[in-house]
């Protein structure tokens, strides 16, 4: 993207950038496919600045080496409080739009639990009351040979059904391979896989655990997992935004 376009993007607040997204299209894609790819939200400079934080151990509460737990090959770090301003803003600004989708899904599935509140701060109070007090936004890092096994990010009894990952670099320029993967496990049928592509600064919004699908007898629940295919060359950094906190 030209330098002038970067200035235009960075001149807007994170809230304005998030609010300007086509949420009607995103909601339809989430309901139909379990994921949506946004327009560019972060500039190249912002992406590079976030990736550079990975070297600053003071910003994180924990580092996970995937090989130790057979999660894959690579590592990731959970931010500590206070979150970087841009990370906190992304989490707070995107949540109300996604809460509307989450509540519609809950309605479709006939769930009896209370609906998700409109503001993220209120939702975090529910997490904290359940003993989930540790922040979950994270930076993920892969070198050549790295990958992430298919999984779900559930950190306690309270879980928000949608999350986001931001590409902090550009595939084919900064790395080869390393595609974002989704696997949908359909009841009484074979699983369906999909590769989701995005460019630097864009977000992939996707299902944390399950989503409703309309069948001949109403809606039914399908389970989803996500992961990352093997990186063949270069270094891959991404920012994960998970809306519930962890125990």
C-alpha cells in the first residue's frame, strides 16, 4: 500500500477503523462459513511495531514453546496487563460488533444462558467473577518448519464464541507457507477443511468453538478448530485477539 494510504489509515482511531468495517458482510460470512476476512485495519508500520514487541519480555505474562506440549513447532506469548494501547483498543472496539453475532447464534441454538453484554468491560467482569482474570491477547511466532496443530482457545467456563487474528507480515514476502487453517467437524459426516488467506494488517475473524448451521429441522451445532500450516521460509508473526480472559 502506498505511503500516503498508511498516513490516512493511521490518522483514524482504532475505534473508527473498526466501526467502518462492513459488519453486515462479516456477519453473513461468519454465519455461512465460520470466518470472515476484514479490510486492512492496521498499517504496515503498526504491524511491524507490534511484532517488535515480541523481544520485550516485560510486556508478557507467559511464553509457550509449542513443542513442549505437542501443540506444533513455534512459540507464542500472552500479553500482561496493562495491554498495549493498540491491542486493548482492538479488543474493546471489535467486541460490541461481534457480541451481536454471538447473541444471534445463541438465539439460533436455543441456548438458555444469559446473552453477552454489549460492552467488553462488562463481559470481562463476568470472566473475572468466574476466576478468569489473566489476559489472553497474544503474539505468535513461527520460523521455517513451524506450524500450529488444530485446536480451540478455551480458557475456562466462560468463552466468547468468536476471535480474531491479525497478520503482522505478508505471506510470500515475509514467509512462505504458514496458511491459516479451519477444520469444521460436521455431525455424522466427514470433516471439512479450508485455507483462509489475508494480507498484512487484515484480520481473520473466526469461530472459537462452534457455530449454528441451518438444517431441514432448524439449526444444529458444528464444531470448528483452527491452526497454521507449516512455514517453509521466513518468519511469521500474528496477533491473536481472544475476548475472554483465562483462569
